[in-house]
C-alpha cells in the first residue's frame, strides 16, 4: 500500500463499521434540580441530557412546567420554568 494511503490509527478504530473511541465514555455525573431552585450550573461536560422530568400540583389547565438544558459558554445549565410551581424535579446526566 502506498504511504499516503495507509490508515492512521491514532484517531480511533473502526469496529464493525462504527468508529469507536478507546478508553470508555469517561466520568458520568448526575444532577437534580428541585423547588425552590430554578437554575443550576452543571459545569463543563462533553454531553448532557435530561434524564427525568416531574411536575405535580397544577391548579388549572394553564399551569405547566418544563425543564431545559442549555450551554452557557463552556458550562451546561439546567433550568426549570416557571420557578413558582412548588412541586417539580428536573434531573440531568452528563458525560465527560
């Protein structure tokens, strides 16, 4: 094989048609946000995802609650909205 066509194995390996990074996924961290806290800085991570969302105690059909993840600079933020609903929980899991 000519030198310019040799594979470079330094960036990872292809196994069964899927590129894999050696060494596992790294550290896994979990976070929980409960009333009365409406926002939490999760710090720097490679990836974060919502893992649990719960809200109870709504008084009418206009009440709602939501959880969101966003990136602010290099840090992840977990946010619950609206912050006035007294019974919500937002969980996130992050990997490095």
